[in-house]
């Protein structure tokens, strides 16, 4: 095979790999938890976090809370409806959280 063909194939493969990688890193994942129960609250230098257990997740999920005031209002052992997002290697972050009893469920 001539070098031009090899370079073209290598460039094509590298381009596909780059597109795939950039898509997985920048893709915004969105999920919801219904009847999720906060089993633990924690904070450190990286921020405020809650650990939520739910029937629709196999393992508890650690979620970052954007505001300390929101974190202060969250109660343990209370069912919540939670919407959260994340991308790349970032921690999942809560976008919306609402106590289930307030929704009339």
C-alpha cells in the first residue's frame, strides 16, 4: 500500500475516535429519581453532597447540591423526587429536588 492511503486511513480512524471521545465527555446526561430517600448528607472542600437510595437504582447515588441553603433544607429519611445531570467525569449535580409529600404522591 502506498503511504498516502495509509495516512488517509489513519487520519480517518483518528478522526472517528476523536469525535466519539468528545461526544462522551461533553454529552449532558439527565436522570430522575422517584421516591429517592436521602440516607446521608456530607460536605467537604468540594461542596455539599447527599447520598440517595432508590428502587430504580441498584446502588445509592452520591449527588452534589449546588447551594448550601438547599443542602440545609434536605432532610434524611424523607422521600424526594430528584432531577440531576452530569457530564464527563464531573459529579452528578441536583437540578431540582422536591419532597414527595409536597407533590401529593
